[in-house]
């Protein structure tokens, strides 16, 4: 789960990272008042969870409170890279002489945190690491030992900093690592870290993504993850306990595993466009599949639904009852094809067939998808 | 022959008294797994399906000589349960649990390396040596004994892949579901190395998916060290960028983790890339 800049910035500040004074507001009037309090010039920044916000016009400079109000009025209610703006952050403007990059991320393959520092900020760090690896200091950190302050200073020197700069920047990098660990982050990033003409460092952007699997131990953040999902269908998916990804197509899919869901989507995509990805995980119940059917069919215009289930951990016979109940209660008229294999498969097939679902007993996903294509072309259910 | 698990392996089930633990213990016993003990703290002295339950792993090890353990414990307890198991002398662990915090997984991976313990998962469907034993949740009827090794990031696709191999007349030596979290305890090249050494395995099928660099690293390993034929299938060709596709690790980000990158790495290493599990099974049949 990504945090908004104003939330991340506040958490960074609690670990001692210098950040500009700021406040998040939801109206132009408030934006103007905050600009007065802070004293112009200020920056008005759209609070959206999208990269490339600055290039998309989501960051405005304001020389006076009136300009701050105007900028907020323009941003609020608009969309930046498809994301609606309902809040802006008004921050004191920092004079920038130089920009640096600081980040801590998960090196998935090594299975360790990776700390990254570059004396060139404000750019794509992945791009810089590809074209000029020598300008990026990067190292994995032991979870047992953590990042030592002297290691952070070594990295600052590797990145080309000298003298007192290394001490200041290393302290900020160390604090960023502490934020990463404390909040179970997948990514903690300052891009850019500004260096003012007076030689002071300040984080003028703040990015923090928290591991969804760890949210149960971060109730102190008081964040409702569902509220962060902009797509209403994807939000509904999270509410009912499935992973739903909205796609632009005409064939709905439901699968009992992520890999199976991707394979189903890929194979449907050979001839039609999948309307969604939906994965139930390992907690299938009758109710869950009833609701999953409702979610998939929520957007109209579908031409067919393909269901792909395995009964390993999942009671697929219970899920089958939910599918059938939905079809009967809602008079579904498009073809629904199900492939359901594993523990209690015969019982599952019987339930599905009685409920008007076309059952494919082959193991190959493409045979199930081909059966659906055939029915779609015949125009029967 | 097989890797990691056979009918003699003395298996412990952790979280055995939970709903899933009980049901899966029954399926594993029916399959022939040598389950010697279960552990649920506070439930020692009970039994599940005739298997004695202990309060601690050290009791299960000293009383029943358990050597491998399969976890059905809730995600917040995975880390501590690994520490307890390793200290008690367990050498192989399968973590079926989903949603283990990534920072816990990083801590466990570093710890397991230092202690020389093999851990599969998290979010693993388990390990199955068909006809002998299984540690995990795989439905037994989707597998048959044979000489093809299977490694899969996805659980459900490990079933489909094995059943497709069966339909093509090919059984499996061992099938390992390595899990698809951003951090997994045992990486793809390590599992390929085990199959390369196993005299009971003639060829290996990799079921990969978008996200991360496991497939790219596996391709480097294959090009460098593998002599047995390898075929790959990669799920998620049509996955959009920036979305987690059900698995925490299945996400294309900043242009990394794409289908194209993985398919190209495999092809460069001489690995044929199939368009579906069924096609992968057909490719293997031609190779062996």
C-alpha cells in the first residue's frame, strides 16, 4: 500500500529527516490560508499515488497566497495520470542548488533490504543505474546487523560526496533505513533530496510503500487500505476478499490461484480480451464465489465467463454452490464454463451441471477456454 | 528417486489442530506421507487423525525423530515457528502460509542460510514426490510417479502442469511449489541444481510468472551449469504494469519483471518457452 506524500513526509520527519513545513488541504480557501501561514513562496502538490506527477502538471509554484489558492482550485477535482485529486499539499518552497537520490527497497532475489544513494536526484534511478552505474552507490544490508552509520558514510563517499556533506547525507540515509524497517516498507524513497545554496539538506518528496501483509501490525497509522484503491471494482474485490484487476475486455475470469488466473487470462487473450483478472486465494466458500460472480458480472457487456478452480486447499464443491446460486438468482444468460479439478471434483461437477454451468473435465485450461469460445460463437448459454 | 522428500521422510505438521491443518493432515496421510507428529502450542497430548500432538517442536523431534516440517500456522507466527523448528534440529521446512510479512521473510531467509536449513515458500503449495509422499496441499490425483522434475512459482499451475504431463504420458520425480512472494526462501537456481543432481530426474519444467528476477537468474544458471533439458512456461503475458496479480511478487514495476525479459533470458539459455502448460508438456515429451 502506497502512502500519500504528506503522510510519508510526516513519518520521515518523526525519524529526524528534514522536510519542508507543509499541510495537506482539500479546498482552495484552506490552501490560501496555509500559504499565508507558511509565508510564500510555496509549492502546491496534488496528492495522488501516481509516478511522474510533476511532468503531468501536478506540482505548481505559487509566489503568493492568492496564487496558491488558484493552483489548488485548478488541481482539486482534476485528474493526474488518471487519478482523481481530492487533496493538495501546500509546502514551503525550498531553494534547490543540487538534487540527490536516496532509497531503500527490497532486493527480492537476495532477500535483503537494498540501500541506494546517488548524487544525481530528480531522475529515474533505474535509468541512471543502467546508463551510469558508477554514479549510483547501492548495497544489500543484513537484516540482523541493519545499516551501520559508517556504511552510510562510505556510500556517500562512493556517490562522490565529500567532507561534511557525507555526514549529513549519511544521517538522512540512516534515518530512511529506520523508517523502512519500522513501517515494514517495500520502498522508502526520497527523490529528490534537495541541497540548498546554504548547504542544508531537505527531503522535498517522500515515497513510502508498506507491505500489505504487514498492515495488521501497523494500526498506529490509522489507514484504511480499501480507501486507497481508486478503481471501484478493484475496491469491491478487496472488500469481498479476492484480488480483482480490472481490464478492458469481454470475457470474465475467476480462478482459484494467481498463476492459474494469469494463465486463464493469457489463454482467453488469444482470441478475445479478458475483462478482468480475479483470484480467490485459498479461502473459497459458497458466499465468496457468489460474490465473485457478482463482481465479475458487475460491468455489463460480458460475452462469457470462464471459471478455473483447483481443490487443493479449497473446498470447490462449496464454491460451486455459490456460482450456481448466483446464476439462478440473477438469471445469467451468457455462457459460463467451469473447469474444476482436485479434491471432491465429481461432486463439484454435479452441482455445477445441475445449475446450468458447462463443465469441462479436461485438465488443460485451453480446452475449457475453447469450449467457452464455441458457446460464445453459437450465441447460446 | 526424488529431491527433498520421499516415503521415509519423518514429517511434522505445525498448526495441526487448526481447520486447514487437520484436513490437510488427513489428505497427506492418505497419500502415504510418513507423518510422525504434530505441534500446536497449548494442545500437547491430543491427537489428530491418530498423529500425536506436542506443545513444542523439540518434543516432537526427541519423541518422534521428526526431521521435516510443514507449516499451517498463521502468517504472524511464521518467523517464530521457523526459529523454533531450526533450533530443534529440523532440516527441511515447507511454509504453506500466505501473507507472511516481507520483512519477516527477509529475516528468516538470512537466518536459514546461516544455519544451512532448506525452507520452501512462503505461499507454497508444498512438495510432492508422486506415489511416495507430499508435504503440502497439492491434490494427489493431479500427479503421477515418473522422471520429470517440476518447479513452479504458482501453486495451482504446479497442479495443472503435472496433470498436463500426465496427459502426455509423463510422470514426475518431484514437484516443488516454490511460492510467489517477493522474497522466497529457496530460489529457482537452487532447486534446479537439486534436479540436475538427481538421478531420478531426466528433464525439468519451470512454471514461472511475471515479476521479480527468479527466471532470469535461473536462465543464467541453466546456461552455465545444467546438462538436463529444461522447458519453461511463464504466466502473465497479458498482465498490465503496476498491478499485483494475486501473488505479492507477481508485479511488473518500472519495466522490470516482464514476460519478454524472462522469455528472452530462457531462449538465450537454450530453454524452449511454451505458450501454455499443455504446450510445455508436449515440448517435454519431444525432448525425453
